[in-house]
């Protein structure tokens, strides 16, 4: 998961409408949560709390509308 986060960094803050900064922050928080739980307790995490890809429409995040997709 850490490698995936690092692969996202060159595309921040936005790429093709995706709020990459937010995705990196959310993925980092999820990774930290999973590390605290450890392999034996990961199943305790509510799977309904998936990462969400946020799309920004209109160029910049300021004053733009957004959409979401869970991943």
C-alpha cells in the first residue's frame, strides 16, 4: 500500500479530475489504521468504509463541484 501511495504523489494535487491529494491522505490514514490493527485483526475493520475517489469538475477544487466513487 505504501508503494501505491508513492506512485500517486507525482500526480498531486489533481489529475484528470481526481483529487489526488485527498486520495493520498485517505490512503495514508487507512494504511496507518491497518498497521495498528495488524494482520490478525484487519478483518475487524468495517469494509463499508472503503477509500473514496473524489472527482473535481471544473478545473480546480476551489468553487468546483465534486463526485465520489468508493474503491
